[in-house]
C-alpha cells in the first residue's frame, strides 16, 4: 500500500493484514490514515525491570533488556472506524428472484484425541490445513466434537481442528473489521506486558508479539491448542481466568518467593475477544485484571452478542432468531448470561477503571450491506456462521431442551436463512476499554470482593 515504510515504523496494524484475495468483495483502506511511530530512547519496563522471563512462563528465558525498547509512542486509531449508522442494503439483493447460494464448507502413536480429531474431520467432510494443534486432554462430547478436558464443561464450544480453523477465519474477519488494529484502547506507549485471555489458537497473541518485539505476550486458555511460539516474546499456558491469577516473575536475586508476592508480572494491556460464552461472571476477570495491572494499563473487550436481529418483517420466528433465543436460554439454564457485553462498560467502571469507552459496530451476518468493507466483513461472517451455528450452538441448544435431531434440523434451517441475502441479519460487535487510574487520580470503585 503506497510507498514502502521506513524500517522500524509502526503502522498500528497486524503484520499480516491485507485484504483477502479470495474474497469477492474488496474493502478500501485509506493509506493516509495510517499512523507513524517514532521510537523513544528509554528502555523502561513496568513491574519486572531487568528480570528474566523464565521457565514459569513456558520455558522461555528472555531478558527484557534483550528486547526492543518499550518506550514507543502509540497513536490512537483513526476516527473513521467509528460509525453507529446502519449501513444501506445492496440493491442487488432486493431483486425478488435473487438468492445467494453459499455452499456449506467441505473443507506415529496417536492419542485418543488425535484419532477422534481425524474421525471428526471425516464426518464433517473437511480436509485439515495442517496447522491445527490437538490438546491431548480433550474429551469427546455428545455433539460428536472434541471439547476441553481441563475443567471439563466450563466452556460450551469445541476445540478440535474444525473449530480452530473457524477461530482463525474469525480472527481474519475482525482484523478486517478494525482495519488491522489489534485494539482500540488509546495507549500512549507500547505495553511491556500483555495478557490475551481466552487466546484460542493464539493467533492474536502471536501477531501482536511479532509486531511489537518489546512486548512480552502471554496467552491463556482452557485448551492447549496453540502452536509453539515462533517468537521469543510470546508464551502460552493452560489456565482458567476465573481462578486466581498466578503469573510469577523471577526474583532479582534468584530467591524463590511464595505467591502472592511483589515479584509477579503486572500487565499493561489485557485483551479479551469473543468471550461472552466463557465466564460465569466476567466481573471476576475484570477484578483480577485490575489487581494484576500497572497503573495506567488498559483492559479491552471485543465481543459480539447473541441478540442478533434484522430490520425485516420475517425476522421474528425466523430460524436464526430461534437459534439465538435457544442459545441464550440454554446458556441461562447452565447458569450463564451470554448477553453480558452490554454490561461491560458499567462493570468496568464499578471495578475501578476510568476513561471507559464503549464502541458498538454493526456486524452483518451475510454480505447484504452496500458498503464495500461491510460487504466483505459480512461475507467472512457468513462463512464463520455457516460453521459456527453448529459448533457454537450445539451444547447450548441441548441445554435448552432440543434433541440432537431437532438441533440438526434447526442448524440446517439457519444455514439456509443465512445464505439468502434478502435477509439482513446483523449482530452488535462491542469494543469496550478502560484504564487503571494512577494513585494520584481521584476515582471511586465499588467493593468487588464478592465477584471472586
């Protein structure tokens, strides 16, 4: 895009960000809106100045002083990203004879999980891309898919190769939606320590670590489905983020400390994406993030909700409407509210974060918008949902009382509804972020000890 950038300049976006060649619709990114970065001279790190990051974080031993300087000025995302105006409908799809037909994707001593993964690929008629990672602790669920074995049942979605491919596709979609920005929190310096909660395949964490070698990035998840990090400043660990956070850093004199102690990693940026189905109470995670964050650090949620809607006369009672309501009811029957993104702003403020902002985005569920960028986003979301209505919804629909046969029937109906671009469904994609105040700032926070 445009002229080649100077080495070391930061354009604020994913290193692999580009408009997909295989997508039919192309989005337009304004090159002049991309920020430039000037590197500072200092090498200050928060929390663990000069201490090595060692085996407690996955066997990596890297001194922060060996990494690039963290004192890098960051520029806020351009204002043109934000729009709460509903997009116009592409008039092509208003033709009563037109229906977009989108086919369902057909895409040594093995452990049980690996063998099950192969059977699942065969049953789905898909060919794995070779990049998936099998968690040997995975268990086979009633849906015929693999699920996490660590704290089994806590998360509704599978973790097999098919789901990993869907997660990577979804990552591409959100990268496109945010014009390649990793996050929208207005950080003024590149964060030294970054935590990616519910990291999934780890693709966001790896790309962030590659883009910012001065940051040390930790990705956590209930499933160990991340690849071996290809960069020294990124590690992954299996963890339950609703449990007590334990991220110890080495003592400067090599003394073994008993947690909690002052020699733990304090984060500068905590990132969470698509986690509305993950937690019994997100406020527990917010409180842990606050307690394990340096003053001035940022937390950011990027989340879509299950209250999908459409400004169409046929929406009420449509297959997608019934699918959404079934998922919400099933999650509620399991004790979990999956419509919580609408509460993030209030809860972050109650936890003690300041400068909390909420940015809603329209997320079309098929390429019905006239706008070129949203049309491509809708195309990727259509691909995402064609797989996701089964992997995302199966457990929750079952908890709502649907039989396996009725689940499969609703999935088929929902896929047919999504493929018809005369239907205009959309979700709200929420980006909500807040900052931990400095001790000199006046602020109030409610006692959130009951959230733990």
